[in-house]
C-alpha cells in the first residue's frame, strides 16, 4: 500500500479563502501532500479587512491535535495564527506530548489588511513555548522587530536579526524581506548549528494579489520537509513555489482589496 506525505496546519480560518487554513491546505495539495487541520480561530475576512475573530477554546484545539496525531500522525507541522497565550501554551504542550518534529512556525501577528491577529500579551508566550520547538520560524520584518523588541528596517539589520532570533531557541530562521521594497525580494535564511547565512534573492512580482503570501510560503516549506527535502532545498523550493503563485495570480481579479496568490498555478491557469 502507498502512503501520503502528511502535513498538519494549526492556524486560523480565513473565510475569504486566501490565507490561513485555506491557503495552507491548498498549498499542501498543490505540492503533493495530504493536508490536515487544527483550527485555532474563525475569522470573518475578505480581501479588504478582518471584521471579526472568534477564538476556538484551547481545550477544543487540544482535542483536534490529539485526534489527528493519535491516528493519522504527520511528517511536518505548520503553525500560523494562535491569537492568545493560552492557545500557544496548549499547542506547544500537545506537540511536545506527541514528540512532533519538523515544526514550521509562522509568527502571524497582523493580516495583510493591517488588522491585528495576535494579542500583545501572546508575544512572550510565543517566544517561551513555541519558538524553541521550531525547526524554522518565518517572520517578516515587522514580526521580527516585535519578537526582538527593536527595529528591523533594512537589509543591513537582517543578518544580526536572524542570529538573534535563532538565539531564542529555534534551529533556523527564514527572515522575509518583502517590506524592504525595491525590484528584488531579498529573504535571509540562517541555520544556527552551522552558523550559515544564505541570501535568497528573487525578482519582486508587482501585484496587489499578495493576500496569504506568508501563510503559503511557510506551508510550502512544511510540505517539502514532509516530502523529505533537505532543509535548504525545502526553503528554495518553497520560494520558487510562492514566486510562481504570485506571478500567476497577478493576472486575476477577485475582491476589491488584496487578492490571493494562485496556489494551483502549476496545475491550471
């Protein structure tokens, strides 16, 4: 009998379908993986705004994790929106109990629309409980600044930021440089145990359809890790995938704000 490459996403639901759980599951499917989900919050959301957030009780989040991992198991976990300290502690506790590896943590704090998705009192819990468990964290520059408590605003600050973020306990950092602007999108990958710093530079895609970009990139990393790629290879393949999704999605119009990327660009146009 054949088996699947299994990936679990632990994140919030986006009713607009462009980010969160929905983006994660689309990414897993597009990259040949069997996706499973643990929903941490429901959001009323479209391409322009998050109009409401309904948190899922921590005890029920734990039930979802246990239900999936005691039966199906997983080859990688992507973690997105967690919202509160109680949820963060619950997720960390259950993943530790199940001895889960290959954790990709996307420290989601603000939606593309600018709406806050992480409570202020949750940042310390994220740093204490989940960052040390992660194989890689994937913050953008504002998220890195929040985690470090100092500005990270230019390319010259990214290398030091990567090393300091890794000092919080994770094995690697993929620091996304999308907020830098310019013609190129320069991300920075740092691997702690080898003290290796790699610049990942790609052409910037000029499009307003960038909703869910961060969710999709971190999910793609998790999917390639689940498929057995080496760490650096997983990140490079994920970068290529999101670049293709942004490029293909640029030609579409959906909603009146930031539309989604095209998750299935390799399968249909």
